[in-house]
C-alpha cells in the first residue's frame, strides 16, 4: 500500500466524530483505491502514540472484532455514549456517514 493511500485512510479515520463509528469498507469507498482489508491493515500498522480514533472503526455488520484491543475498544466506545447490543455489536444508528 502506498504511503499516499495510507495517509488518505488515516485522514478519514481522524474525521469520524465522537460517538459515531464507521466500517472498514466505508472508509475504503472514500479513498482512491483502498479495500476494506487494506484499511484493516493500515489500522493494524498505526504507530504507538498516534492519537487517531482507531476504536471507531468496526466491521460492516457492527460487530467488534475479537482482537487484543477489544476490551479497550468497548470501553472507549461506551465512554463516548455508544451503547453496545450484547457485548460486541454497535447499533446501525451510530454509523457515520
């Protein structure tokens, strides 16, 4: 993935408003050629101390991924007022755009 494409992805992630989420696929459609998998890869490559709201990027079904940061992601989303259905699904009303 080119540095320019990765920068596009990170710029879009930075714009996701507090209290809202978006999907890897939605971010991909806002770029010039990324796929949802590429967005996921870019998110995994975020450097430590990046400051981007990574926790607001989820899969299209609204289900949070089962990864090392899942507990922290749930905590951050709840702190922003996003009430999860069950333990790991974000209602579609919280999706942006």
